[in-house]
């Protein structure tokens, strides 16, 4: 087995377990909310961490316990903030499905054209009476209702780009689990191969890319089935709960 393949499989073994990064990717994929940007930033974060570990930063971390302590409590604070944001998203007030102003105007025009409105009962259209006009409006309302349901997800505002970038950087660079896995563990293993340590690091980076791309685009392929308010709420609750659990485990050692 080549050193490159060993690095790839070792990285996959460490990151396949669902953690903060993976949950963030899943959340963005289901919401179809700047997924490519989130993937790119998470991958850049892994490149930075794996490169730092291979370069020997892991040795510094091992010889400076206070640094890991600072990172740990910074990670606890971040994870709790992320959990709070997820719970707020899950239980916050959501906009109900209503007809917006443009759709109200379109319905008004339809009603006027069909002879429905104040005093319409006394008018006769060339193609039929008031009953015909009423049926036309009912049919048009049904058509608009279907169109609104289909476009409900696209009317949902996307997250600001800076929020996605900062969150992706946080789950990568402020995540104690990610730091320990990449900088310390992968860095230590990479350095054990001496001059070929960068071959191991290349395999680890390939493993990270394979996992995140497969996870992100795989979940996005299922988004048409999963992209519902109920699913968003479940995902946000799960994400928040996992973040609280991870933060608690870090705080309690």
C-alpha cells in the first residue's frame, strides 16, 4: 500500500464520523445555501491544518498544553454559539405562505378580466356569465397556489456570504476535534514517514476532498426531497443538539 493511499484512508477514518464540519455541510446542502462556497472554505481549512501538522506545528501544540486549552475553550464558546443559532433557526418564526403583492396584483387583474369584482354580478362577459368568470378566477388562483408552493424554497433568502465563510472557517479552524485530528494526529503520522511526509499529506488532503465533495453534492442531490420546512427544523435541532454535546464533552474533558 502506497504512502499516499495510507494518508487518504487515515484521513477518511478520522473525518467520516459526523462532526461539526460535516453537519455544517449537510445543513448548507439541504438548504441549497452557498454550498460550493461552504465546501471550498472547509477544504481550505483542512489544507491549512494538514499542512501545518505536516510542517511540524503538532509538535508545538504537544509541548504547549496551554495552547490546546485556549483552543478548547474557544471551541466550546463557538460550538455553543452555533448551537444557539441552530435552535433559533429551528424554533424562530417562519414566514407563512401568503400571496405577495405582485401575486395579489396578478389576481386582481385576472378577476377584472374575468368580470369578477365589485358589481361584477351585473355584467355579462362575451364568453359566458358571471359563473364562468368565477370559475376562471378559481382556476387561476389554484395555478398561482401551485406556483407559490414550487417557488417557496427559492423565495427563502440565502445566508450572507460573510456568514457562510466565517462559519465554515470556524468549524474548521476553531474546532478542537478537527485540530487534534489534522494537526496533531495526521501531522504526527506524516512526520513518521520522513522525507515522504508530504506524500502522506497529499493523500490526507485527497481523502478530505473526497469526503466533503461526496457528502455535500450527495446531500444536495436529495435536496428536492429534503428541502421542506419540517426537514430544516429537524436538521437545525439535530445540529444544535450535537454541538451542545460536543461542547459539553470538550468542557468536561
